[in-house]
C-alpha cells in the first residue's frame, strides 16, 4: 500500500503544482507565437489531465485497501471517469 500512496501523492503533486500551472504560464509566454502556443498549451494540459486521473485512480486504490471508501463511492467514481473519457 505505501507504493500506491506515494504514487498518488507524486502524481497529484506533479499535476497540480507543476504541469497544469506550467501549461497556463507557457500559454502566456508564447502568446506571440499564435496557434503554436495554443497547441503547446493543449498538449501540456492533456499531460496534466492524464497525471490527475492517474493520481485519482491511485487514491481510490489506497482508499479501497484501507477500507475507507464505500463501494458505492467507488462505483460512482468509476462511472464518472468512464463518462468523462
């Protein structure tokens, strides 16, 4: 279980502290590049989104292992993730 907890923390930290803000900052720095800036921004934000969803999955796994998440909540989260994707 500790590996899942570490993975959850690392993935979410990277997503919310580094990648997502970095994509927003780069958008502003590259604004003079036109459409290139938009596509760089989109790519970076998609990487952040993948990290965020992966971190969410790791967090759900940790919650399930520790028996702190009810099966109904896990079912709801899985369905929401499938609908989003």
